């Protein structure tokens, strides 16, 4: 998916030109994958552009950095304010925002504690991750031959660049075999998540999603869907999901900042339910997108208007 360059990128508190946002080939992150990042959506609403759950995303970025002993001088509030400034600086009506904190240039040793941490933040136009038709029609996926990381190896609660080498294997294998996406199992053989999405399974009117202990990222959209389930009186619980439940479930859908809420049409060529978007998925989508567009009240204060500054970001 080609990126359409914007004008400005935020770097360590200042705006620089898109083409100037470069690093040295011997930066620590290039050899060792030592970066943490976020994916955040800014939606076009009736009141102008608004960023979805910016504080929660930036808190997760800070948490990811803490797990990897990365330090930088910016608070959650300052990073959130910078995201709003970035969207304004690039005059975006809607966009995808990518903050990245990485270990830079200075020491090629594996530890990297002496290497300075660089913080970048970019934004660009980005449509539906799994394609525009995925939201309504669903996609065909497979269970991957690659497992998610085992506990006490790479921490799955950190949104870290290194984890996404595992995601690439899952995603590439799925595409090579004609699927839109892959679902990974954890090392115990239970359903974990997609290469970049959390997963929900509907059985007899109840939604089930794997717990954090199944090597899943604590997704912001995952959390949002669970909140909407409370609003809509849809029973939802976290529990281990055996692989075969994917085949006999009434509905299965992915959640994620990029994927939003995307139904699965089939798993391993076995039709999910009736092979179309189910009623629970549809109800959650309608509620979710109505809030994001401004058609329904933002009762959970998920949207931060870009045209109302959060604070002063340094230029």
C-alpha cells in the first residue's frame, strides 16, 4: 500500500520536511528492530478532523517504551498535542498517524541503552486496510502455520517493531496461499490474533475474544468494541478460544486501528456462519462508525478534535 507523502513530520519536538525524516543505516533500530510505535486514525467528522482515542494510543506507546527501557522526554499529553499539531500542519481532513520511538545512531552493541532514542511522528492518507469491500462483505483468512510469540520471549503487550517480523511471516504466508490475512495460534494451540488485528468470535449471541495471556496486543479498537458491547447489551467475555471454534462460530471478525471492524467470510475455506456479515458484527460496525462520523454522540469521549489545540507543541 503506497504512502502519499505529506509535507511535515514531527521529530523530537520540531517539524521537519517529509524527505528529511531519515536515519543512518547503522542506527541501532536497523540491526536490532529496536523501535516501538503506534497506529492511530484521525477521522473526518461533522465537526472537522478528530483523532480516535489519542490518549490511550500514546499511553500504550509510553508503556511499550517502558517495557524495552526506552526513555524520551515527552509525556502522553505532549505526544497527543503533537499529533494534533501534525494533522493541522499537514491540513489533513482524515489520516493515519504513525508515532515511532527508535534507538538511533551511536553504538552498534546489542543492548542499545547508550544509544539516543529518536521520536518521529508522521501522518498520511490511508483507506481500508483489508480493502473497501471488507467492512461489508468480509474476507477469507487462514490459520497460519506460524505461532505467535511464546510468553517470556518477546512481550506481546508491547507494540514493538521486532514483533512484526512474526506478523510478516503470518501475513506473507496467507497472501502466498490466496488469503487476505492469517490468524496465528499461541504456543499452546489456542487462537491468538491476526498479523495486525485482534479477533472476536460470536457463539449463540455471546462474543468471545482471546485474553491478553494468549499473546495478544491489548488493542485500542478491541477495548472499544468491548465497551460498545456493554452499551448494546451484547454479552462479551475474554476466554481461551480453541481453533475449531473458528469453524463453527456464528460470526468472526477482526478489530484494529487499520482493520477497524472487519468480518471474516471464511476460515481455512470453511464458511463462517452464512458466509456473510452477521448481525452482531453489523450492529457493532454501525455504532462504531456512527460515533466516529459524528452521527451519534461521542458518549465515551473517544474523539479529540484537531481544530481545538490540546496544548502547545514545539515547532
